[in-house]
């Protein structure tokens, strides 16, 4: 991920949950908030309710890959937290990708096509 840093601090996650814009569907919930810098920060939340560590880590890798593939389309300077819902564990990669991009468009996180 070229212009993205991992979001790791609990305070940053809490700030996004309380003050950020949110959008959700049956697979994912996305929180976003402008951070005032030139780079974006990505945080992923996968609850222990979703399964054992293998399944949770696989979900994190899939979400990170979806973001990496489409990173150039996202506006810079945004803090982004993606929360995986239980239905996302059994979802195909393409369905996850479509759900993630749909939520990003709904939150106006994508650059406008030229």
C-alpha cells in the first residue's frame, strides 16, 4: 500500500466510531473521517465471533488486498476503518470487493472518474 499507513491506536478507532461518517451493508461496515494529512490510514476490525484466528486473519488479508488493488481510486487524507460482519466469512472475494467499493462510493471516498 503506497500512500496508506496502518491505523493501530485505540484512540483513533474510537474517534472514528464516534465522529466519523458510516455506511454498512450485510457484509461490511465502513467508518471514515478526514485526517488533514496527505496520506490515508486503514484500520481493520474482525471480531473473535467470526471464527478462529485462521479465519480472522484470512478476512484481514482479503480486506487489505481489496484496498491495495483500489488504493489509487481512493481520495488521500482519510482515516478508514472497515468492520467485517459475520456474513463476510463465507462470502466470495468478488462479493467482498463489490461490497467494499459500494460503501466507499456511498461515503464519497472514491476519486471522480475523469
